[in-house]
C-alpha cells in the first residue's frame, strides 16, 4: 500500500486512538509511551485498521463510487467523513 498524505493521516488518527482510547486520558498516553512493545502493537493495530477500512469501503455494495478509487482517495474520504461527524458534535 502506498503511503500518501491521506493514508499517513488515517494511520496517525488510528494510532492516536490506540494511545488514548475513547474516554481515556493523559495516563493512558503515558502508559502507551512507556510500556515496552505498546507502540509496536499500537502501530500494528493501526495499520490493520487502515487496511481493513480501505478494503471495507472498496467492497461496499453498489452504488459504490469508490470501488475503483485509489487507496489514497478512499483514505481521504474516510478522513473527510470523520471530520464531518466531529463538526456535528
């Protein structure tokens, strides 16, 4: 998988969620950074999330305008929708 800016940003978003899960706080982030192997495991989970999310979008039922899109375009659309949902909160 190529690593364009959208894919990198989606990975970083997933990695941040691994470091500080929903409802978590500063202590979770410190624990993530200081626990041996936690960052490697978090990166593995974040990469799996990115791969699975792109595959899910690509395999969605028709009409699916993103079926033939690049991974970078799909990652960009995922990020756009995440930002849209954040703005509605």
